[in-house]
C-alpha cells in the first residue's frame, strides 16, 4: 500500500486496514504527524515487513509502542522527515534495518538500540548530531553474526564519536564522512579500532571529506596496528593517513 502526495493526511484511524495482510506500507510526501500502533490490527501488524515514512516533515516523533506493536517489521525507512530527537528507546523487536537519515536529530537516548537485538544496519547520516550531544552516550548493539553497519556521516561530529562506547558488538563498518573532523584523538580512536580489530578482519572507519590536521598529535597512528581501518582519511596537505611514517613526525617532541 502506497499513500503519497497527500499533505492534508495528518493521521490514520484505528484499525483502518481491517484484517488485511499488508507486507509493505509507504507514506510519502504526506502531512502525517503521528502513527499509532492502534492503526494496525493483529493480522496487519504481523504481516507488515517494511514501513516507509519519507518526506513527511510534520512527523516529529517515533513512538516505541508503534515499533513494538509491529511484530513482523524488519525494515523501517524514516527519512527526510521532522525527527529532532530519539528519546523513546526501541522495544524488543525483530527490526533489522533502520534508516533515519535526512532528519534534524540532535540527541539520542542512552542505549536507544539495546532491545533491538536483530538490528545490524543503522543509518543516522545527514542529521544534526554533534560531538557534544553524543558525548558519553552508551549505545549497545547485539548485531547478529557480529556484523554492524553504523552510519553517522554528514553530521557535526567534529571529534568523532567522542565518548561513544560499544559494550557488546563494535561496528564492522563505521561511516564518519563529512563531519568536519580535524583531529584523530588517540584516546578516542585507538580503543575503538582495537575493539573493531579484535572482532573483525575487514572492519573500517570511513573518513572522507574531513579536514584532518595531521600534526604531531597524530604521531600515534604510525605504530597503530589497525591503522589500515582509517579509509579515505586524507590530511589537508594531501597526505594519506595510512601512508604516514615516523619521518613525517621527526620534528615532533
């Protein structure tokens, strides 16, 4: 079912789909402000595999009760909408894929994803996260088969995921492109890279489109056994971070 180009549609009545088995439901370019679990009867909730809420600027909050009520949901696409925060942690769910890109999200609650044990693709790019807003936030992912794809590209994480910890599964693929990152702090990146390296043989951190200042504070990377993880990390002078050697820091104290 696809509902599109309906700016006057702000809500849906309870049980609107009756006992229909709906596998894919899409709201595109509507005035939808909220979506309640009561909209779906048991047959619909159990059959629904993917839910799209895209280009709905008045949709400002994702309710955990909605996700908890959709027992068959595997993929959620909620992009180009009006989310500003993720304050209502996800419930236990079979959700595997969540796309929250192109919103205006600033903050995220601690362990927002912890109960979503099947989740292994998390897209949070093109939002308003800053290093201050995620500092000291704990996010726990179970990541089935140890394969977590985490995208924080094109936010304002100038210090990267400063303070972010992953008590369980670390990301296998971490996207930090376009975050205006200038410095790769050893205390932030080295432990994360060591954790990723201990869990995967092909893990990486994507760092393209960041103005990296490759001064003496980056000398630690020369002896870092997992430096190969820093993909597309380019210094502002054109040097590739993975190619830096001790000679590049010979004038450092």
